[in-house]
């Protein structure tokens, strides 16, 4: 034992009257091997008085004993040691304030456990299947990234998405699952849904396949979450800050995982961005009004030439030409 602690300081500690500097000294003392036994000896000497021999509920006593041993072990970084049961009976009147102080020491003087963060990223035209630590499955679309902890700790499970992903969340009512993007937060317990939130897109979409999802947009005035049910899509337009819910076929929202493109009255601007991420080309539009035209089209496993041919003949149509890795829309 390197250093003893003055008995008067121990009494102040038990009475909850220590200064921060004195608490630091107590903690340094407790970190030494065998300190818990000396601490018990000081308690025995100080409270050897019959008035503290009060009856205690056995269940409560076991709870105190368990918590006390846990906190001592955490403070000293040593395996828990068994303090005699009569000690708990005798000191039942002082164990509660002692527990409070030990809790204070743990909260304010121990370093938090660092959890490693992992990032999965996809490039142009690539998809990725990810299994998270809780067995949740995520399908990551092209040109997207997902950040998540190596191990989920605490009361929640939180991941950060940039781009698009389909989530099949493992049910766990005690640990809600959160997906955060640069514009919104999605909360679920156990469900499946798609989130599309690319930084350069004009809007964000959350589409629910099973279960229900709560969606919050921090920059909106309303603090309440919007509940989205199966076959519904929450859509948020960034520049207007307008949010709406529409009935959809949720299966379409994850068609990209099977190599399909389904455009449900999407603007040409959005469509060209989706094609750019998948085929690695750049679109140049000489007629800006064309970008706001909407198209309804369903294509699967088609090459880019076939997709452009189908788009250009839909509705009023438009002209285009390929120039190396560029597509010029006229």
C-alpha cells in the first residue's frame, strides 16, 4: 500500500462533504491494491456503534452489496472482493450516500470507453451488403457511405448515412435504431425501409416497407416526428423546406438493389443524377427547362444507351448525344 488516507477524510467522504480535490485523493487511494480492505477496516472502527445495527430488507441488502462491489471494482480496476455480510447490515444507513459518491467518482473521473467507428463506402455502379453489430442488414447503394460503431453501446443504436441505403433493422425495443443524415433523423425499433439522402439531390425520401418509422427534420419548426407507415414515402424538399407523405409501392424503392431503375414521375434532374452515380457519366443540359420535366419509366438491367433511348422518347421527348463520358441533353 503506497499511501494511507486520513480517517477524518474518510468520514468526510462518507458524509458527502469532500471537496473535489479531496475526492481525487480518495479516488487515488482506492486505486491502490487492497484499498477496499483498508476502507472496510476504517468503517469498522468508525461505526462500531449499536445504533447502526438496524434491520434491513434482504433484497435491498443484496442490491446494495452487488452495486457496491461493482463500483469498487470499477474504481480500482481490480476483480470484486467479498466484504462480509455483517458489514452491509451494520452500514446500511451509510451505504446509500457512499454509493452516490462512488457514482460521482465514476461519472467525473473515469475515462469513457472509446468505441471504434467504421465506415463502409461504395463507388460508382457498386452496391454493398453490410451486417451491423446487432445483426441489422444494410444494402448500400452506389456512391454512398455508412458510418457505424464497431459495437453498439448505450441505450440507442445510431448510424450515419450519406447517399442511399435500404435497412432491415433487427428488432430490439430497448435499443431504438437511428439513421442520421445531414438533413434528417430516422428512428425505428425493428422494421425495413429505404433512405435516399444524397447531398446534391433536391429532396430526401424515406420509404417504409414494413413496420413504422419516425422521421424528424431538425430545421423544421415542428419538433414532433412524422410517422411513416408501410407503402408510404416521406419526401422533404430542401430549398422549400416542405415535407409531405405520399402513398407508394414500397417495393419500388429498393429496386435499385436488383439493378432496376423505376422513375415515378421524377424530374429529369433527379434522374440524371441517379444515372451518373451508377454509370459514372456526366450530364450536360443545354435546355434548363427540360430538367424539371417529369418521367415515369421502369427499366431493369439495361445499358445506358437503352435507358437514354427510352427516356428521350417518353412524353414530349428530347434529343441527346454521347461525347466520351459526357451526355449532352438538348
